[in-house]
C-alpha cells in the first residue's frame, strides 16, 4: 500500500492491479509517445490565433465532460448483435458489418446513461466496451429487444496492435468523427491516482478534445467534399466548416512548457503535465472540450480529488485559466482532402506496421 502525496492523505491505492484505467495500446503507439520536444507546425501560431479569434474552445473555456463510460466485460459476458441505425444509413465499409456481435454485460451503460437506453436520434450515445485485448466502440447505440443493439457504427480496436499511419483505413470513420479510438484517449479517477505514483506525475498517454465544427479548418481548394479535411493520425473528418487558417481534424496540440500551474490542485497538475508531455488530439465536433470517463466503473471516485471538477481549468481561484492561446500545434503531416471513400486497412492483433512508427 502506498500513501499518495501532494495533500491526498489517507487515500490509498493497494496496487496497480486494483486500478481500472482506460484501455491502453502498446507504449510505442502514437497515443503514448512523449511529444514534449516534437517540432511545432510552421503555421502553429497562425492556426492558434485564428482559432482564438473564433472563440477558442467551445463555450470559450476548457471544460471537462465526465459522461463517457468504459464497460469492462469478462469472458463469457452476454452479447448483442448490431442492427441498422433507424434514423440514417449505417457507416459502411468504415465500421464492422451489421450483424457483428459485441459483449454487453448486464451492468453496461451507454454514455451519460445508467443503462442501455439512449436517445440515439439526438445524442451521441457511445457504448464503449473492452474485453481482453479487444475494444468495442459503438456510436448512436441503443438496446433493441433482448439481444439487439441499434448503432450507426461499431468499431473493433486491437489493443495489442500498433496501427499504421492510416489507422483503420484512409477516409474511414470510427465511433469518433476523426476516425480515432475514444477510450484510450480518456482519463479517469484511477488514471489520475496512478499518475501520482508515476515519475513525472503524468497520465502516460495523450488526451481527447473536441471543438465546434464551425471552428475546425476546411479548405475547398483541396478538392474534398465541401472542403472537409484532416491530418494524421485522423483518417476522417466529420463536418468541419471553419476557415482554412484554423486547426484541422486530427491535430495534436501541446500545452506550452512554461504554463504557470500555481493555484491548481495536484490532480489538475497531473492533467496539465500530461498535456505538455503527450498533448491532446482533436477527435470530434462539440462544445465541451475535454472528455473524461465517469467513475461508474472505477475504483476511485472523482469526489476524492479535491479541487477537481468540470470547470477546474477556468474557475480555480488564484490559477491562470487554460486558454487555446496556451497551446501550440504539432506538425503531424499534410492536410488530406476528405472524400469519404473509405479504404479499410487489414489490421490484426499483435502486429506492428512499419509506418505506424513514423
């Protein structure tokens, strides 16, 4: 048993095995690389300035959404079969075929829900389930009958694989508009507690963030559908409609190294250091910038972390609010015009692709 430092007296974590952290790709995967010294994009300052002029983060602040939930499924858990989405076309060939089954334990809950019922006509309704080395992520999910699951997309991620530069496939969506995985880019209360015991006091992986689509870069001159575009590691763009000078889907941003952390709680500092060392990926359209996992399935609760809540990064007394101008954009490659012509990559578990390590 180890007593956690930094004012968190009497809060114990018996061993790392007890912690229920988000699913994790191999350490060499792009999401887990230290980018504290990586080069910035030549137009980083201009892109940040443009985005700042549009209002910066959604609602003008770096707020946290605690609604996403990662279900851990034991071997032999009940399954549900993916049915067509009743309100629009299923994403094909981007996602797993209709009729594919996924584990859905009896205690499973869809995003911001207490069960498997969700208004998938108007909400994202993500259902995230990890079983062994496979991560299942469904979008617009809603239970149907005893064994069915309505969804507009189901994606399976192999957690032992290091994906190539084009991820699951060029122009292929996922349960996120950028074609990225969701769960491995979340953080939860157990993740933060382990961060206290890690050298450097960080989470060890990049985070996920979103922006309103009207603030995300588009460029009709590239020739894509309605000017939509993305940069690696994204493989897809939702519906960006912002000016060409803004940041595109897939962008990896890094918090400036000299950001002042005075006044922030120990937990908040773990997240801030993580954004300096691993960055944040632009994954989807939306207003609440950062996404964290709820404490429904974790060992520790968010309430145990004093001074850490949804508005920690803009309402902490005596601390400097985190603004979009505190970030820089990394150079992750050229902009790719979105055609929506998905070309799936044949990715199998336990495989390292040469260009996945670029």
